[in-house]
C-alpha cells in the first residue's frame, strides 16, 4: 500500500427514496473494499435541521473596534453582528454496525419513520441515514438521503382559532375554513365573517397566506423575523360596517406548489396561516384590524 493510499469509499443506499410517517426505510452500507483498523462503526437515522441565529460578533474583532470609532464620531448603528444560516444534525436513533476483528465489510439497518417526523423541505429538515466509521486512519462520515412526505392522514386538524395581531377588535373577524388542512399547490377556501361591535367607517377587506419559519436553536440566540406574506387578495371595498349587521365574504387562496409542509423540529418550525386585514376609511378611523387563522400545510404530491 502506498504512502498516500486512497481512502475507502462507502456507499449508503436507502430505499424507498420517499416515505411517509410510520413507514419503514432500509439502508444498505457497502464499502468498496474491507476497511481495517476500525474501532467503531455506527449508523444513525435522523435529519439535518436548518435554522437562523443571531451572531453578536466578537468584542475584540476589527469590526467591533471600527464600530467604537464610529460611535465616538457620531455614526451610530454599525456592529459586527447579524443573522446567519446554520444547520444541526438531529439523531433520532442509532445502531452499531458489525465490525469483526477491526474490519468493516458492510451492514444494513431498518428504520421506522416516527409519526411526528417533520416533512422534508429545504427550510426545515433533510432526512438521511448517517454512517460514521472511526478508525486508525481518517474517519469516514457519509450520508444516504431520503425524503419524508406528509399527507393529510399524517397530521392533526385541531390547530387552534383566530388570533388578533393588530387592532382593537372593534370589528370581530372570524375565519371559517372549508378544511384546516391544505395541500401545497391547492387552494385554501373559506369565509371571512365581519361582526362590527358598533357603527364604524366603511372598510376594505383583504386576505393572503402567511408562512412563518420560527428558529429556536437550543444553544444559540434565535434570529428574529422569518415571516413571509403571499399575494394580497382583495375581498371587498367600502364594506358597510354597522352594529348588528354581519358581513360574510368567501375567499380562495392558492398555495405555492413548492410550499414546505407544516413542521416542528428541534431547532426550527414551519407554520402557516390565513391572514385577514381590514382597513377602515377616513383620517380618524380606528386602527387597522389584522388576524391570523392557523392552517396545516401538507405535501401536494401523492405518494406512490
């Protein structure tokens, strides 16, 4: 064997490539040749969890020193921190692979996807089988990926009610959904009901979907923000808002075909809402009313 011999290659084949919660997936680990000097060989099932965190910068960094100089000169607002993308490996289960007399020749394992598994998406989770071989030479750390797709039968429909996020609720806004579970690429349908608590100026009503990725890393400061509003759909203009006269307006909101599914992972979560917004007419009108109604988004492609 030469001084600069090639490191053994290890293939991790996972099948099927697409699974649902509660289904099983199999991994077959095959090195291109027997690997010697092995002290341990393990196989972990889990996911890479994506999130954002706030980095405050280092007190001794050049940027921090420049920031202090700007403070002294009156140019306030520069710092060496900011929000950054990150990911963490989350291990769900771990098994030892056979390794006789310090030689690894291959192995396999079966994994049942948990019912709570977050669906695969570039924003939350990438599922894989991770093989780690510790040895006298260079260690080997490789993955075999698979996708977890979440369907209507994999989620709970009890998700809570409408939440007021702006305004004094002088008009009570209710959102009645045709179904709280919606598939990517399909439409969210329902009715917005307006119940004025007193005679109010006429109003303009609009709705949209809202996507919110919440980062909650265990050991870092989470980044703020993460919300995105979809296209605004107007439902009515100059709507009379009078005491005792409820107004009901239907809506139909298209979800993006690539909408990531609702998910809850260790370091981040994906949440979806229907957002309704009511503007009052006039310069002395009450504050704009805004509410969120939670929905559950699942994958839109049927599993074969």
